[in-house]
């Protein structure tokens, strides 16, 4: 009888090899931070990662509560919200497969002042807070990469602030649609009017006007609960400069590894 070669391979090695193959086979989704790591650091980290499915509206962190896990999104998109008195929420940043949820862990703390909530449901890889902090202490490449990512995240927050002050809501909507398309890797985006309203920072009726304008221009098609990108190059022309600036910044953490 022929023996399966996997019988002689340690379960942890089989799991790491399978997870690496799975990430490489995704076109997209994958998490760009993980796949940028050198192979040795990558293989060691995959032993600690757990695939999870995140549902719409799922809260990953509440303000000032202890962080139990770091998340590396693959198809899910996560929003960080500042929660104001009276319960009002202001979105500060969105993170997809270019980044990580749980940045305070890189800085040696396990608390965050914002709420992290799933904006677009999908998949992610998670690792316990203790495990990622232990790995940071032994992997210079992981430490370097995630510190570079923190700089990119700070730049993104600053760019979003400038965008809300200087660019029209329609330009901003186009740039956020492009970012969402980049993160999901497919033209059909599961975006409602309410969700776009929060992302762009305008009233729901204004989102309706913007969608009508973009649809008449042949750039998108709107159906209940989803938008389909029809003309990406046209949408890029209609977006503000923030899109190209952020795209170039997203590539920076992966250089010089």
C-alpha cells in the first residue's frame, strides 16, 4: 500500500504549508503585509494564524477595551470609529487587505481608543495579542514591516482629513469606491447608501445624488445593496488626487524588506 507523504510531515508544518498555498492561490484576496514577509518569518507566523469569517457590523474592539487578537484582513474591510458623547460615530480610517487591525500591539500596548467594526463582511487571518507581540520580539523583518505600516496608516488618516476639507463629496466618493475595488479585487461592491454615507461623511440623500450622477456618466451601475464598477479609468479621472497618493503610500511598507 502506498503511504501518503503527508503522514510523515509534522501537523504544524502541514498547516503552515497549506495556509501559505492558500494565500498565494488567492488572486486576490490576500493580505499584502503577510505576503511581503521573508519566507522564514512568514512560515513561522503562519503557524500562529487562524482563518476567520467576519460578519457585517461585527465589532472587533470597543474603545479602551483590551485587544485579544490582531487581524490581517483578506476580503473583509474594517472601519475605525471615534465614538462621541451621545453615541455619534465618526469614521477615521478604513483598513482592508493592505493592512492590519490591532496596531497598538506593535507599540507595546493592548488598548485602542476607537471602535473597530466590520464594514464589508469577508475573511481575515487573526493571531492572539500575546503571540504577535512575542513574534515582534524575535522577528526584525516583521517589526520593520509593521512599523512602516504604522507610518502609512498615519499618512492615510492625514490624507483623509485633508480630503474632507479640500475635495468635493463626489470626488471623495469616487476615490473611496476605487480603494474598495482594490481591496476586494472584483467590480461588484457590497455598498449600501447608508454605508457610503458614513464613508464619505455626507447625508444619505447626497449619496443618492452622487450615485445618480456617476450612473448617468456610465461609470457605475447601482442595484439595491451593491454597486458595479463599469468604467474604472473614468472613475479614476473623476476621483480626487487622494486616490493616487494613497495607492503609492500603500506600496511603501513592502519596500526594502
